[in-house]
């Protein structure tokens, strides 16, 4: 078997392992419990919201603070120093079409330092580029085979099966994830790509909130008490990248499409909710704690995710283990926080762990907020057929055949959606 295919297969097994460790998870639609979704358009005093301005000035912040308090955690107030240095790796990459750079972000605070490296591929064009921004799982070197791309120096996910030994990256995986990042197609449509290894911001294991960016806030009781989970740190990192985009004249910072797959889709959604500078937000197979409704208890549940990944959320989220009915919120409210910006949710047919139907219903309910801005963004139908993308105003959704992954099919839809909205002035 070709090494990349073997890697992909083993990576899939690794990614879904937590699910197999849990014996009791429901994937039978007839066993989904009755549930009431918390209202989107009624505020905490029972007042009905019927206008975009009241949503924006009042209800939106109520919902945002529920997610901060109960799910992802409150960001630290302390500002830390960031220095950025740029290095050109190749000016004539892809037969002269693009320049590849590495941008190193150096964060310092309390005598501690953290370096995080962004891989930036920009079309060689006089116009500032619209850019897709997303974290990668294995390291920037997994995106392209180019030998000048540095390997992550710190922790990486996985094991020998993805070319990472003892959680250290190795050259074996150079270019192995190109299928998840079709850079040539992006360049052909005029887009750039910016990607960073997520572990550069916060290594993805439970260490009691001491490593990664957490370490730079070690004086903060708030952080020490686990009130800023890893998903929130990854979101924070995305906003720091956006700060940099605003300073780079080669980038059109008003045309940044933020996307993420799986846990990184959860982080992308939370970043998109907190930071309105992201023009378009795309979630791919983000599931529980991402796009999927938790109250359906289909696939991964709140208890399962907190058990397997105790460092992802804030401590309050544990209150809802086996207790989703007590949640005063659900993920449709998170999706509504993107409004009125274009939002695309993608599911995969075999990805029952991420609850494709729950992802769709979440978007459908969130569309009530979009409708305050654009009546044509209302989604009213049932789950679309597989491989039939649904585009409804500012909202997009597809469920494709296949497994938990990001595929060329997904990218084709993401680029079509982005083309359409940027051409229309978004
Ligand atoms: C696990 C986890 C999911 C997550 C996924 C991933 O399966 O349970 O919540 O989305 O890993 O990030 O690949």
C-alpha cells in the first residue's frame, strides 16, 4: 500500500479510537431523546428579538457570554507581547505561481516564550490575496513536500503511524497531508493558504493547563483553574494570526475564510464567534462541541468528550456530563454568532460520531438569526441528500459520502461558496 494511504488509514484509526473506547454511544435515530432547544430569539428576560440591531446589541452578547462561561472558557484579559518575523522559503513555487513563507510568532510573558510558525503560500499577484486560514494536525511540513518547510519543534499528535515518533515530527510525513490542503487549486482560483500546526499554540494533551500558551499566563489564577481550555487557546491563536494579516499588505484581511476540521473545526467556530474579522467561517465534521446539537445525544456526548479530552473545554462544561437536558444553551446558538457572515457546515455520511444530522439541524435553527438580516438565508427543509450541497443565502451545508476527513470534494464546495460570497462583496 502506498505510504500516504497507509498513513491516512492509520490516522483514521487513531482519530476514532476514543469512540471505540466508549461502549455506550447512540447512533440510532429512533433513540434520540425528546429535547427542547434553548431559544435563540428570546432574551434572558423573556423579550422577543425581531430585529438584527437588537440581536447584535443585546442578545448576541448574552449568548456569547454563556459559551464563555459554560463551554470554552473566558479568554485571559492580560495582553502578551507578540513579535512576528517573516522568512521567504521560495519565491517561484508552483512554477512561479506562488511564494512560500514562514511567519514565526514569538509570544513572551512572565519571562517565558513560545514560538508558533505559520506557513503562508500567497499567489504571485499584485493584488492583496484572499486567504484560507486553518490549523493543521500534523505540522506544516505535512502540507507540502518542500524540504525547506520546518518541522514542528514541539509536541505533535499521533505516533509512528503518522510519521511522528514519541510525539516528535519526522520527515517521513513531508507532504503526506496534501490531499487535505489542495494548494494548487486554491492558487488557481486566486486564493492563498495560511496554516499553522495547532500544537504550536497548545499541545493537545491533558497537563493541567500548564504547557503551550497556558504557560505564559502562569500568574493567572483564572488560567490555572482550568478556565481557558485548549479549544479556546487555539481560537485565540487564530485571532493573533488575524492581527498579523491586518499588517501585511499582500493579504486582503477583509477576505479571510477561516476553516477547521473536527476538533479544529470546533476551534474555528469559537474563533469565528469571538472575532468578527473572519469574513467566512467553515466547519468540517466538527461534531460535539462544534456544530452538532448536544441535546440529541447522538454519537459523541458531552460526557464522552469531557472524559477523553478533559483539557478541551472549561471546567463548567463538566456539569452537563450525562445531563444535556440541563444545558441552557446548544450549538445552534454558537452557529448563530457567526451571523450575518457566510457560514458553511460540512458533514460526512459515515461520521456518525460527529452526528451529521445534528450538525445540519443546528445550522437550520441558527438560520432564524440569519433571516433577521437576509430572509433568503432561512433553511426550512430536511437533511439534504448526500453530495447535494445546499446553499441558502449566506448559509451552506453538505453531507458527502465517506468518512471523517477533509477531501477534495469538501474543498471544491468550500471554494465555490467562498468564490460566490467574495464575488458578491462579502
Ligand atoms: C475525536 C473526538 C472528536 C474530534 C475528533 C478529531 O474523535 O472525539 O470530538 O472532533 O477526535 O478532532 O478528529
